[in-house]
């Protein structure tokens, strides 16, 4: 068995006594029932046979939400709401404020990133630890503002694609068979949604795979786009190069080719939501985010810089330039 897979299994099946079996589970609330993640996460957490860290968090309430101008959002709300209510016994509430009275921690799951800033504000005021599902926001400026507010309120907060914690992806950076990672070509499906920056909607999975393997430190980005694919090249400050291929035609799959000092070879692929949910539960218990705000903002700056490169005909765009612009907008919002 792969070492990373074994570590994941052990993280689930640690005896409850080691995690405080005498304490009741943390009460989790979901904001946004317009994504399959809401059902998948609840199925893992509310399973009566759940063990270890998964048994320490239970979804007890949810606010449906939904965005009328995105069919993939609004058309899913009713079905997922009924599933949570009738299959898992989750209380459905009429507002975020009502939700916050009933829960200890929050899963912000709205598939539309645009309302995330306004939806998370009352959560941060209430100082409830919050996981924000991808995309963290509908713009880089909103992402910057979310993390500014989280820091100002002292509220634990993190966001991540589920790809980051797939054992065969997260283990690559420390895998001795690769040696030092010199480069990575990540790939994944990249459908677009007109209300979001191009890569925020689905490209985030492949871009987060790239950063999980390469680590932070990207300085500039160039982008090539056709009707069949995206191709984004990032230059890291130490001279390494990483790329993301967004797939629009042909077979869609997730993964990466990794270039190390000792070996060139493929990473693992997507292995379900379990590894991410385990990390979310650990975060809720410890209050320590497994992904820093700085790295998450760099990932979104990478994607925003890719959009700017597209607007400028493939010109290299620095991440610092788009982050400076986003921070200026966030500062203006704060005044």
C-alpha cells in the first residue's frame, strides 16, 4: 500500500478515545445546497458507522441558498435540500443568521463564488471556524477581502480543492523517488462559467494540483487558449516552470506529470472527497488551517494573471501586479 494511502486510513481510524470520545460531535452547518459536495460531505460525516475524526463532526443544519442566474446552481437546490432533510435528518433553516445559532463550525458550499464574501461575513463576525469550498470567491479582490476579514476577526478559515489532499498528489512533493521537484505539468477539465474568471470555476482543481506539487513561489504567468484547451505556464522565482492544461475536448481526467532530480513520472489522481473531509474535520478540531491564506491567494492570483494574460494576447503577467490591484480594491471596500 502507498504510504500516503496508509496515512489517510490511519487518520480516519484513530480510536475515538484519542480524540475525546467523551465530547459530543461538533455541530456543523452548511451554507449552500446547490452542489453535490453538500450531500457527499454530509454522507461521510453523518454516517452512523463513521469512526475517528469523521465521527467528531456532524451536519445538523443547512441554509439552501442558490443563484438564480446559474442553472447548475438553482436547479439543484430543491433536490439536495430534500436529500439532506429526509435522508440525513438535517434541519433546513431560512437564513445564515439562524444557522449560526445552531452550529459550532461552518461549511460554505455555495457553488457560486460571487456570494461567498457576503455569506461569510456573518460567519466571521460570529467567529465560527469556516471551510470555504472552491472557488473561494468570485474575484481575486473578494478572496483578498475574505482573508483580511478572517484575520481581523481571528476566525480560522481555509479553502481548498479536493485534489490537494488526494494521497497520490499530496505526497509527491516529499516523495524520495522523485528527489527535488523541478517542474510539473498538471491537467484537468476546465469548463467555463460566464460569471466567474475563466479558471476559477473548474480549472481550480488542476491549478491547485500544480501548486500542491510545486509549492508556492510563482512569479509570472502566460496563457494560450483555444476552443479545445487552456495552457497556462507559470515561472517560479527559483527558475522552475509549472504548467496547467485545461481540458475542454476529449477525455477529461485529473493528474500531473512530475519532473524531479531522480525521476520523471505521473502523480496520482483524484481519490474522492474523503481525504479532504478528514482535513476539514482536523481543522475544525484544531483551528489550524492546513493551507495558508498566502498560498491560496497565490493560486487565485495565478488564475487571475492567466485571465489578464489572455486579455493582453498572451503577454506575461506578474502575480504581484494582479495581487496589488486586488488588495487596493479590498482596501477601498474596507473604508
